[in-house]
C-alpha cells in the first residue's frame, strides 16, 4: 500500500468510530466533512516519511500516529474557520463545516476530532506500548499548551505578537509532533532529536501559506484569500514583504534539511524535503526564489 492510500485507510478507519450505531448522525457527518475529501495531507506524510527513514518496524503504530496528527490538523481547521476567528465560508473547495452544519455542530465536530486522535492511538497501543507514551506526549504538545496549536491561535488575541513564535506554535508545533511521533513509532533511540526538523519545516510552511494568502486566488487555493491583511493577523508578508518572505522561506527550508538527524533513510528523507521545499514556493513567485 502506498503512502497516500495508507493515510486514507487509517483516517477512514478512525472516522468510522463516530458512525457507530446509536451515535448522532449529523455529528458523524460533520466530522467526515472535515476530514474528507483529502487535503495535501502534508503532516501525516511527514510522520510516515520519518518513520520510514527510521525503519518503520511498527507500521500500524506509525499509521495511527499519522492519522492522529491529521485528525488534529482537521480539527484546528474546523475551529479556525468559525465566525469567531476567520469566518471562512469555504475550505478545500467546499463549504466550511460551520457553513454546512451550523456553529454548534462545528464546535462539537472539532472537539470530537481532537478526542478521536487520541482514541486512534489508544486502539493500537498493544502493538508497542513502550513507545506510546512518547507519541502521546508529542501529539499533546503539538496541539495544546504552552506552545501548541491552541497557543498559536491564542496569539491572534494578543495586542503584541512575536511573528516567529506565532508561526512556530500555530503551524510548526504540529509539524514537530509529526516528526517526533514518526520517529517514536519506528523506535528511534532519540525521537526528540527530530523536533527541530518539524519546527523549521512547519515555520517554512506557514511562511508559504502567508505568501499564498497574499498572491493566490480562492479558486486555486480552495479557501478565502487575503484574510491575513483583512483581519490584521501576523504575517511574514506584512513583516518582510513578498521578496523578503520568499527569502525567509528559502532560509527555513534549508535549515529544515540540515536538521535531519542521522538515520538509515537520511539521504532519502533529505531528497524528499528538498522536493517539498521547492513545492512550497507559490508558482507566481518561483522566479524570486
């Protein structure tokens, strides 16, 4: 099974739990709406790439970790799109969850997806219980406090914001969790050594997202654009300008590749990261990079 199919199968299996007999059907439908059809699946692909580079000797555990990371990401998008934050009408080319199901069910669907991530990990605990604690810690840190997605989102409520901290927490934290969880699932001796790769790659991805928000259109992105400027949110483009943000993206991408720890698949992972770095630059700005 290839990586994409492996991720989709793991997510489909996880979401089925919400569709059990006797469960509220509209909540299950809202959760499914949030997870499918797929987005880029960058975070779970990163989890499985790191696991593969480290040997991937417990594939069921790595697949569950990848699914958990993506479920948390989907939950964050549901909450981020709501009226109290972005008030986004679309996500991945279709109406956002709160537009399709209403605000109350959107809140519940996002909350349920967070819990489902941990339920997904618990279901595979018997295959390598000695590794689960590290994975749970990494995933929890990626979404919670003091430096996870929740903290990153909370920076939007502050009057003074450190752009690097905002990007590291809102986006980088879950990338770091994806890397640490992938390494831990595969039994790497020092999973925390992978955190820096995730931090750098996640911050690079956020800079790329800021660039896309500034130069792309809604049809190509599948979500509203120009929201950073409209909402006065911290943005690499606002701080560095377009050329400066592209240069910052290149710097972070190079730092991410340099941060890959020694492992059996280091060369393979390095090549994959370089390819991903090229893909992050919006096509309209590729000549600047």
